[in-house]
C-alpha cells in the first residue's frame, strides 16, 4: 500500500498530523477497495476515454 502521508509531505504540503490522518485514511480505504479490481485488468484491455452520459435509444 502507498504511503499517502509520505507522498503529501514529499510534495511539500504543510499539514498537521490530524489533517494528514483525515486525508490519508480515505485514500487508503479506496486503495484497499480498488486494488483487487486492478489486479484483474489485463494488458489487452483498453481504457474508455470517452464520457457516455446517456446513449441514444435509452
């Protein structure tokens, strides 16, 4: 898992320990949630680069 607090500090964000905790906990939770899905991706899969807000015929 990434060290989100270390990344924030390396980018020069002057945050208190409480602010870092408040920001990094949700990021860590998202990483835990998405990591299994990312492992299922294969190199032949292409990202969808277009926003589809309602297809015709719906």
